[in-house]
C-alpha cells in the first residue's frame, strides 16, 4: 500500500536539509555578542575592553587561529588582532579582549552600529576558513 504522504515527507526532509546546508555554507558556524567594558580616551583613538561571547553552532571543535576586529569605515581595516584556542561544539566561549579603535568607530557603536570580527578557524578536516561575524549587543546580564 502506498503512503500518500511520502512525497510530502520527502520534500519536507529535503527542504530542511537544504536550509541546514545553507546555514553552514553561509557562514553561520559562529555567532557572537559583545559588551563594552573599560573605555580609555586616547585622543583620536579609544581603547576598549570587549567582553565577547562566541557560539559554535557546529557539531565539531573549531580551532580559532586568528581574530581581527575590523572598523566599518572607510577601508574596513583591521584595528587589532587576538587569538583564541578552541570553540567547542554547541557551546559558548566567553573572552575579554582589549582593542584600540578609532574614535569614529567607537561613536558608531554608541549609535547602534556593531563591531565586526574576522575569525579564521580550522575545521575538523584541517581546512582553514575565514568568516566575518557581526557582533550583536549582549542581552545576558550575567556577561556583565
């Protein structure tokens, strides 16, 4: 006896597979939030401490090779770099990092703009992948 719902189930499973595959291919492996800690006025620049929470949305470890904070304008140049070790699968890693950025970039954040991290990590097969992560303001009071 044929099941009339088999084609519907097949299409549903196929659709979910495509959505999940697109999320991986689209660079959603890592997401992040931030909170600004200490701020020091350096004239045309500002030293900020960022409390960053990165979430690994994959099923495997990601070894972070390099992290660069990018300024949005004008040339999207790297403000500073840092390095982390591992992002465990389906876990959140919290780090605190000091960066020196332009006053203009800090003011952009103050008006609702978001910091951008460029993260290079190594996947389980040894392949290095670089992704840009737009950090969103942290809503978690425990991070403060």
